C-alpha cells in the first residue's frame, strides 16, 4: 500500500488542522493506520492509531482529548483532526500502515511522506 499525507500548514496556537492520509494500491481495510510526528532534533514519536477491524483508536497522552483519528475505508482515507493545537505540536507528521496498532516505528511497514505542521505561539 502507498500512503500520502497532506493537510499540514501554519496555524496559531489554539487553532485546528485536519491531516489526511490517502492510500492507494491494496485495500485500506486490512491495515491499521498510525500517525507519527518528528520535531526538529527529536526522534519520531507515535501519536495515534486506528485499528483495521473494529476501528479502535489509541492516542499518546499528550494529544488525548485534542486529536481525533478516523477512517473512511471506501475513500481510502484516514484523518487526524487536531484541535487546541500547541506550539509543541509543531512537527512533520507521517502516516504509516501496520497489521496491528502499536507505538513503535519498526512495527509499521509502509510510510507516507511527511506533512509539516507549524503552530505559532
């Protein structure tokens, strides 16, 4: 499966953005999709994941209650709605596919290119 993330941009603190991850190739339904982010000088960090079968969702504590992950299998899209953005959310955001949700980078087999989110304080 090929993935392409989009929707990044510049937003003021407290604002919102919605990222999209478009899949092509194999059907999206067999994959769990995760979002990661990488800030300058930092390691890539897991942010969220939505499972393939029952749409269970998972979040890192720092975004809980502010970010929402969802998927539209018919459109082969996964979304990350980001509200109440903070300066520390500034990073390049990546979507990635795996068989089962997890928090580790090596667990994910397919990666999209990143999309930059910049939150001004």
